[in-house]
């Protein structure tokens, strides 16, 4: 089993509202074909189809005023448009992709997953289909609504399916000791575990993102690494890296390993 996250910064231009990077998504879909025989689960970020509007109207903070409701509808519509485009790329590449929105498998409370069922995914996998989930605005029992990030879905799927490989396709080569977009002296880390200092990851993204900082994403990846054989971050903008990772070929990346447990 392979679990792949297509980052919103790779398949969309996060600085421009509802801007899909079709050629990048098509290429990544073709690269995923090499893993089809062992089963693939795909999650994609919302990118500029979700984060810009969600941040503008503070949807990640839940229901605070009535006028937010229309923007919940807008974000859900836009994210589903992106999901359809991702499905089209996957299907055109020969992968029988089927959409599984987060709210069809999970319930949410205070921005966290309260219950999760793997049945919507496992039933599709049993038929040879490729389930595709995504970041979305979802009903929340405490907040009215909240944001379910793609990373949150990745964590639930990793716990449920214990994949051989988890691959995060980002817009950088992996995890650096500093933000490579802000500091040219930043060095790529070949491997990280819970001993990594988080002080370097406090910078906010220059683009709208309501699903947390790099620190939060790394913490999520560390948790995910406990439920798979290997968890890596590759640059999805570089041709062939996702395919190489799936095939087990050494590739420029960062490997995320489980938290160290004291004896």
C-alpha cells in the first residue's frame, strides 16, 4: 500500500485564486502508475481553491458570524472543482480514481477528527479503485464547521492502512534546517526525527494557509511515520522524484522517522 499527498503548493498556484497546475498534476499522476499494482491512496491539498477564501473569512476558527456561511459553500464548491480536476488527471493517466470527501469517512470536533471509518476507502481499494480524499471545510460538532487539512486525512489513513510507503509531494526538496525560500544557506536534512529543533520553522508562509505552519506539518509527519514502513518528503515539482520514491530508488528527499522512545 502506498499513500501519496499531492501538496496544494504543487498542484495549484497558492498565490492566485483557483489556479490549477494541470501539467504538474498530469505528470504526478503518470508517475504514480508504477505503484498501482500494490494499491494507492491519494490525498491532495486545497491550495488556492481553499486557503485564500478560508483565511479571508476565518473559516478555520469556526462559526463566528452568519455571513461566514456563504463562504463555507463557496470553499466547498471550489475544493470540489479542484478534486474533479485531480480525478481527471489521474483517470487520464490510467488510474481508476474515485473521490472520498473527508466528511464521508469522519466526524469532527474542535478541529480534530472525532471518529474515522476506513470502510469508504477499503471498499474502493478492494475493487481496484484509487480513493482520493482532500483538504476541505467540514461540519464540526463544537465549532459549527472547521477545516480538515489534507495532512489530517493522511494521518488517519496511515493509522488505518499501515502503508509500506508514505510520500509527501511538496514544493521544496524536503525539510531544511532553515526556510530555503527565505535563506539561501539552508541545508537539506536527509533524515529527521523528534529530536529536530522546531525553532527554525516558525516562519509563516507568504501565501494563505489555514492548516498550520511548517512546524505543525513536521509534527504530523513524525506521527504518521509511526504507522508506515517509510515516510519521505520529495519535491513534486521535479520530474521523476515521486516515481523514483515509489520504485524504491534513492532520490533527493528527507526521510521522516518515528519518535525515539526512551528505554
